C-alpha cells in the first residue's frame, strides 16, 4: 500500500508550471529518450580501467543500485575497447564509450555493442574517417555526444575568444557541422567548463543555437563538498531555466556520490520524485543527537521508493510543523522522541529506538 500523500505535499507536487522545459530533438540512448521534454537522465562514469572488465561491471552494479541510468567508460587503449562487449553483456544500463581522437576505436566500440559514443568528430582525422564512423553509428542506430571542454579548446578559438561561453559554443558548432554534413542528427552536446559562470553561459547560448539535447556538467568540479556545491549551482541554475536533458555530476570521489548528488539536484527542483529526508540543522534546544538520527534515517531510507518525505527534527519548536508537510517524521524530546505519520503523532519512543520504530511505521504503510 502506498503512503497517502498529505495535502501540503500534494499542493507542492501540482505546482509544476514553474518549469518550462526547452524542447530538444529526441535522441535515443538504449531504452531512454534524451530530449523532447522526456525525464532528465542521470549519468556517471566508471572510475576503474575499462580493460578490468569485472571492476567496471561491479562498479556499474553499484551505480545502477544508486539510481544511475547511463554509464560511461573511458577507452584509452586497445584492451579497453576489447572489454566493451563483455561489459555491455553484463550491465543493464546503456553503455557509453568515451573516445578521444582514435576513429578505429570508435568503429570497434560500435561493433562491441555500445549504446552511445562520446567523440568529437573534428578530432578524428580526415573526411573519410568521419564518414566511416558516422555510417557505422547510423547503421547501429547509436548517438554521438560531442563533448567540448574548457581545458581542450582549439587554439584559434582560445586566441579569438579566450575560455568563454562563445568559444565553447563555437567549438561545438564546428563539430556539429561535421556531423550534419554527413546527415547525422542523433547528437547530444556538452559544453563543460571548470568555472560555473562560464559553464552556465555556454549552455544558455547553446540552448538558443542548437536543437540537440544538452548533457549538463561542471568539469573537474572538485572533491565531495566543493564539487557538489559547484555542480548543484551550475546544473541547478540551468535546469531551473528549463535547459538540460541529462546530467553528470563530476566529483573527485566515488561515482556513487555523483549519482546521489545528481538525484538530489533533480529532487530539489522537483524534477524527480525520490525519497527526501528533511532534517533541521539542530541547535542548543535539541536534547537528542539529531545529526546521528538524520544520518541513520537517510541511510535506511536510501532503499525505499519515492515519492516520500521524512523529516528529522531536533525538538518541538519546528518539529510538529515540519511533520505536517512530511509523510513521516521524528521530533526529538528529552532523550525520547515522537513519531508522526502524515502529521499525526502515533508513537513516543526512547532515542535509541526512534529510528527502528520510525521504519516499523514506514514499512507498515509502503
Ligand atoms: S527544530 Fe529545534 S533543535 Fe532543530 S534547529 Fe529548530 S529549534 Fe533547533
């Protein structure tokens, strides 16, 4: 039985007109359509050598369990390319081969059954090579992501524009023109920069110029906390403007953290309904360990299906009020706490048993 969604939450869920999603051309990646107003898909990248097939398969399983929908792998060597077929056969998510410069790798990756290529056609050599890759991608019906990055812009663009949104978009335009010349339009574009204002400016400009779906990301954003903030501001700003069709949070951290942050960005803008744990910042009024309770609730809630809101509040000052807007809530007392379901207090329990008791109530209802 699904939990009844209370009135305040239902009102919030119905208030969807704040976002106008810019319509982009639909591009199929495995079972998903990117663009065309379809749900925004979460991507991440394996952080082990692709040639180490089992390590990729294991990491992909963890990513999938965390909610990742598209997985990219770096293909730097012949051995990496040869591993793609086995990886493809063992994972459920669409697989993207990330290739730089080497058109032969691109051809072989398609043969191995990947669902998408990330390659910049302007970097793979002469017309013949481009034509070969495009023909094969067409035959196998797989899209190509053009990935422009502020760290590897063409020299002439750097001289003319510097590392600006205009330079990133002009670089993408050149690559797009090459594919369009070959009548290839299953294109996704990314324009990643390390600084957030440039990244935001580039995607805004691109959304005016191109009809293709945009893959959003801040590149080399940093470690967990800094990187999460930079990604949330960059990606979040654009999503809030209706720009973006798929997102990859880039962190110097376990890729599962990237997926968690990406999902939180989507949930914060109510573009996706997940399990949301609201917790107060705690203060001198709290007589329970609110941070520990919130961590435990968040860990145990990660296996639940949304939409669901759980509030963890340190005391009765704001606790009952927040509980009214949540499906389930804990409010701390003096070494004890109250449990609420849909805003109604259903139980009082000692602090040490609060989380267990909360989850007993949750399991009864979902
Ligand atoms: S709910 Fe209570 S403990 Fe938490 S921040 Fe507010 S006043 Fe402090």
